[in-house]
C-alpha cells in the first residue's frame, strides 16, 4: 500500500457519515481516524457497525438506523452530536446498487430506490449544515457513481438517483458557499468491495472492465477514501461544486 498523505487540518475535526460499517464507507472511516479526526456514522448493519468500531483505532461511534426513515436519521445524528459534538464534515456515502430489470420496476420500487440512494443525502445536509454555518465553514462530500456516466444498464432507478447527486452537489454548493461550506461529489468507478466481489465480479466481467479502464489495475476502496479525505481537508479549500473521479479512466 502506498505511503499516503497526512492532512494536519483534519486532526481534531468531527466527521459524520452515512454508511460506515462496510465497503467504501469502512475505508473512509479508517482514513479519517488515521488523520486524527473523530467519526460518527449511521448504518443499518448493527453487527458490521460494532465490528467496525472495535477494529478501528481512534474515535469511532455509530447509531443504527434505516436512512429511508428521515426522522430516524435526524435522531441518529442528534445522538452522535450529543457524544461527539457538531460535525465539521459530512460524507453522504450510503447507497445500494441492487440490480433491477426496467420492465419490472413499480412506482413503489422506484420511490424506495430514491429513498435509499438519494433522498437522505439532502436531508442530512439540511440537518447538519446549520452547525457548519455557525462554525464558519465545513465540507460536504456526496458519493456519486460513474454508472450513469458510462451509460451502464441493469439498474435504472439506481443510476438515476446517482445522476441526481450531481445536481444536488451543484445547487447546494451555491446555496452554502457564502457560508464557506464546500460541497463536492466523489465519483467511484467499479470498486472492488467484498459486496462487488461476491455478487458481480466474475472473471469475464472483470476482464471486460479492465479493457474499459485506462489503468490496468482494479480499484481498491482505499483510493476512494483518499479522495474523500483530501476534499474534506483545508488542502481542498478552493474546491467546490465539482465531481472528482476515482475510476481509473473508465468513462
């Protein structure tokens, strides 16, 4: 593993996240705690969250909630705030890229996918931005996906939600910029989490994907986490309203 950068501006900061128990989120938790930041995350996976906390050095806390329930999400953030203090940084990470056939999508399924992959992002910002305003600034990182950039098929409700993240980032960067709150999107390519390896990373699919990428190596979740910590740091003080790609040149 490379010798990664340290960002002194992150030491002592408080990071709130959605989805920190596994996958990319778990790597983001570890990346921030390695910088000396405290992390509080929300997740539906109680066992995974407990294991993540016990396995990670530094200040890590969590609340269990279903992010489709906005009131429960707000209560979870309030509980974390009571123990960790106000958030300086928000990472909207949680999502599920479940495959679905466009011919079988119902209105209820469509709405549930938007609630799972998009809606909570806005309400997390609405909930936490006032404390950032009071503090004089902050950083918000929304997690996108290159699935819609690639015109990927097999999950239209997911791809639509992730395309909308771009619009959410742009408009909130404008509304919050005067408060010195930066809002950006990190756009992962196909990241080799355990979920991806288990469900979809067949040898044939991996070889086809390697041919799409400019770089020959498959992408470890740690590289997404490194982009997130950079955008949260003061080194990225003039970065806002944009997409930052971590996809090995596969668009």
